[in-house]
């Protein structure tokens, strides 16, 4: 039976796919740390405006703030920064396949720490979905494609390590925040706390003189506008949808459904670059669709 949290997880995947395309230029212009800092600052202002106007901050119990803060530090401060650092080195397509492994980490951690179980049909659907994501990304590039977004920038091994670190932090962040997402907790208020803590951590690095925290180039209005739009879609909407999904859904299942984001990136890259994905991309996308249908019809 189709559940609302399934749709929310898929909605988050769509937001992350759009956000990844929008983030390439400003992230490479500013650098991973500066881009993430500006992005979080803007999103925090957006979320707190909504939270204060609605008065939904009252829905957060005092004993949940520490959990939200820990989740924000691991999942957003470390995870997002590592993801954009990986994308700056590998591009959105290859960093996407590495980040998609957060579904595997989430399913294993949910099984180990929360005792979550999947029915056979959902488990097979998860396997097909993950296989489809990996095939679509790994085989989704035409050999003659030499666009700048596909070029290596920096050490490839470092990019792979950063992508896997981002995936692990995303899984840990979701696992930590899951118990705190009670029925009365407003996800926008929870997102505001998580983003604010991560943003403060970035400013601590900047004020402490951490070299990588400084912007590579002075931000322009165009870059800041792109960053704000990316933050609104990927963090403001996407992250809130994930927290809504986690209120009722299992960590592993929500992660698997949200991991289809890299497959959704492929048609967006097609539109952006004017090149159709390779045959392997279509095969992977087909497996992902079949796997998703199995999960949704469980």
C-alpha cells in the first residue's frame, strides 16, 4: 500500500536531484566550505522565519535539541561539506553514485541499532533500486563526453573518500534524528535547529582561521542567488520532506527511496548538457523504477 512517507522520500530525492545541478557552478566558484556556509546561512534564515511566524518552535521538546544538534553536525555540517567537496572533484554524476550508498549504510544501521526489518518484497525492491542507481551512474556516461562537469579536478581517491564520508554522515544523521521526530514535532522547526547548528560550526571554522573555510573568490549576486535557490529546494524543502518521512517510515526504507536522486539527475544533465545518457543509464533507470514499484506496492 502506498504510504505518504514513501512519496515524501521520493519528493526529497527529486529536490536533491535539482539541487545537485544548481549547486555545481556556485560550489566550484566559492569552494565547498564557503558555498556550504552561505547556503546554510540563507536556509537557516528561511526556516526560522517560517518557524517563528507559525510558532512551531514550541513543538520541539527541550530534551530533543541536543539530538537535533548532533544530527545537524554529523549529517549536515560534515556530510554536506564532504558531498560538495566530492562533487567539486568528481562532478555531480559520479559523486551521486557515492552518495547513493547512504541507503546501504542506513539499512544496515537501522537493522543493527533500531531493529528495523523489511518484508521480502520490499527487500528485493531495495536491492533492485540500489543496483539500478549504481548501473545508471557508473554506465551513464558516453565515452565521447568530455564536458567540464565530468572532468577530474584534484585527487580522484580523495573525491571517492569524501563521497563515501558524505553518505555515511547522511545515514548517521538520519539515524540520530529518527527517535526525536515524534508525532507533534514540526519538521520545519527541527530542520531550522539542525541547519543552524551546522551553520554555526562553519562560522567557527572561518573565525578560527581554517584556510579551506575562506571563499576561493568573492561571491557575486548571481552566485548568491544560485546558492539561495539551491538551499531552498535541496535543504529547505528536501530536508524537511526527509524529516516528515522519518516520522513514520523506517530509516532504511526512506533512505532507499531517497537514493533514487542520482537517477533523476540523468535527465536533468541531459537537459543541461544537451547529451542523452548512455544505454547503461536507461538500463539502470529501468531497474530503479521496477525496484521502487516493488517497494511502494509492499
